[in-house]
C-alpha cells in the first residue's frame, strides 16, 4: 500500500493482508500491525549501509540518510554501519529475473499489438525472448547467496536501512535505452543503477517500508527503505512511525513541499 502517513499505510496493510483461499502466496496466519503504532526506539538495533557494498550514491541522498540515522540515535536506537557483502551480481540477476518474468507478462498482455508498446516495453519483450531459462535458475541462486549473508546479519539487528534511490537526477523523460547517467562522475547501469529497491524485491519475504529522508538541492525528495526480518512487519512499521513522529517531513501540510517546487 501507499499512504500519506505510516499509520495509514499500516491500516491499509491490515485490511489487505492475510490468507486467501485462491492465492497460494498469501501468508497464514495474518500479519497484523498493532495500532496505534509504538514509536519507542530505545534499544532498537539498526543496521545501515549507504551503498549495499557496490552502488554509487549521490551526495544529497547520502547526506539526508545520515540525518535520518542521527534522528534514530537521538531517540535511543543503536545504529551501526554494516556491509551485506553483495556485488553488482545482484543487478545482473535482477535484470535476468525481470527479463523473463516481466517481459513475459508484457508479451502476454500485449498479444499481437506489440506496436502499441513503448520502446522500452518492446525492449523488455525482446530481451525476454533471448534469455535462456537457465538464467532464471542462476538468478534464484543469487537470491539464495544474498540471504546467506543478509539472514545471519538480521539476527543481530531489528531493522536494516539503506536509500531507495541512489540519485535525484533522473529526468522525467529519461529513457535507459538511449540515455546514460553519471553518479559522482561514474557511469552507472541505466536501468537499475539509479535504485536500491530491487535487491529487496528479490528477498521478498523481508518486509520493506519506504519513508522520506529529506529534500535534495534540486528540490527532489529523497527516501530511505526500512527492511525487517522475514515477516516482521511490526518492527519495520515501528521504526517508520518513530521517524515520522520525530521528523514529519511530508506527513502534514505544514511540511509538505508545493508541487510546483518539485
């Protein structure tokens, strides 16, 4: 769910989640978020990484994340930097997974009207046709390798924090098929190099909540993602609600930027 406040997001998730007789992927028993959300952070153990060990991250994104970490420290959380030990193999595995799954879904949805697709959607279709099934198995192997380091790491911490996007300089008409993007003078992979959300799409049993972390110099908002242990949604919402209470940012009209300034 997407919502204006963390509490609204929790309320919506409580309505949406739970077992369903026709959907095998739903979780039993239902994971309920207690409302109102406890915002006490004293003693909560927070691990963080700016770049997951391999990504390039803009200064504005890094500065706003560090401000967020300071808020957590000020409210009694134990905050420690960690390295998940991942490499850009994560990006390559994610691209293979998306090519097979998403490209295949686009092909089925479009039917014979591929001419109606955007150029990047058609590219996804073409890539899905070129990727061999064995690549999906390799992508799943990478997921397993990722969790073999992340799972034990999360036994020592309650939540893990990193940026959502690595830069705020992606223009509205950016097209990864023709455009390149530099972060700190380094050219990054144009499709996934601008985000750090896909690793946790791959580790989909870990709950993730995205919350604002501030504004960049160019007027674009930045954000962080709070990741929890598998199915421990309540702790993730607790950290998000505590941050929102301490640093409301866009939660109310007084702190929300006008659309014309973005």
